[in-house]
C-alpha cells in the first residue's frame, strides 16, 4: 500500500510558476509509475503527465506540453510537477497518482492508477 501526499499548490498569476510535490510512503518510488491529473468542478478528471519507472517515457497532455515538467526523485521518494507559464485554464485541483508498472510504462488513463493523493488546489488569476 502506498500513500501519496501532495503539496505546493496555491495562487499564481498568469505567466507565473508553481511547483507541486508528491511525497510517497509505504512503497519505494522506484517500483511505481507516477502521474499527475487535474480536475475542475463539474468536469471529468484529466491526464496531465506521467513518468515511467525508467524516467525515459514521459507523456504530457497537449494542453501542458512545453510548459509543465514532471520529474521523479527516487532517493527522496518524491515526484514533482513544475508548472511554468501558467494560464487561467490551468486552474484545477491537481492529483498525484501512482501504481505498479513495467519499466518503460507511463499510463495516461486514471483507471490504471491505484494510489491517489488528496489533491491540491491550483488557482491561476488573469
């Protein structure tokens, strides 16, 4: 059983930056595929980015590619999402997700993830 705790959300202006962190306990990060999703009230949760155990396969949603960077720090047992050039449409609750996966797997579907954090609010003002 893995426990995930997000931090780093908050308020930013359009064009600004925020960095989200996801602390993992109960399992070694090396064994887990990590991902970030986000959700706006009234809408389905959507994929943002994921990173394989290898660190080599890193898919992004089209809406964030080139602005967001997902990373993993196996020694710190922590994953991060660096968000730059933020836009008002990035406003959402951001969730960290994790699950067992093959070495080069980086899933995009939320149904492929068993472990979830509680979510952290990101608000971007125009």
